C-alpha cells in the first residue's frame, strides 16, 4: 500500500516524502467518525497547490 501511495504521488508530480508527511499529519485530524467524502481532499490531484512538485 505504501508503494502505491508513493507511485501515485510521483504520477501526479508530487514529492513523495512531502505527500506522505502531509497524509500522516493531516489524516489523524479527521478523527474516528468522518464522512467518506472527506478523504477526497487527500487525493494527490487535489493537493497540487499544497505540496511541492518533483524536481
């Protein structure tokens, strides 16, 4: 699963380390009870402006 996250970030031209760091810091803030649609904000194509691109 981790490899899939890394490759998806690369495919979307995002720095993998920064993408994983963002996920691991922001996902816990959703708490235990969240709407499934809340996860859409963490998809790599929705984070292009928040995470630096690959060089």
